[in-house]
C-alpha cells in the first residue's frame, strides 16, 4: 500500500474515533469532505490537527478560540470555514 493511502486511512480512522460523539461527527465529516483532495503536505497537517486535544479543536470550531496550531495553516482555515 502506498504511503499516501496509509496516511489517508489513518486520518479517516482517527477522525471517526475521538471519544465524544460531537467530535466524531465534526471531524469525520470534515475529513470525508477533504481527505481525497488535499495534497500530502496538507494531509500531514490534518494528521497533526487530529493529534490535538478535542477541547482545542472544539474551542476553535465552535467558540472561535484560536490556538497557535491554526496560525497560517491551510487546514485551520478549511476547518474554520467548514459547515456541518
């Protein structure tokens, strides 16, 4: 299996099993929309995003509370503009 395909499968899995239903829905929907159109650099950023704590992602998406991870990253802008 190609490296990129393994990365995509890992991302899909991590986005679906977060621990809270809210985050599962948000992140799996986000990943489903973008996983096949992002380049390798962006996929790596997406994987980094999935390694953040749920609280950080939740606060960024739902409350607009920023975190240094999202500064100047394409994946942060995509998530900020994403609509469920």
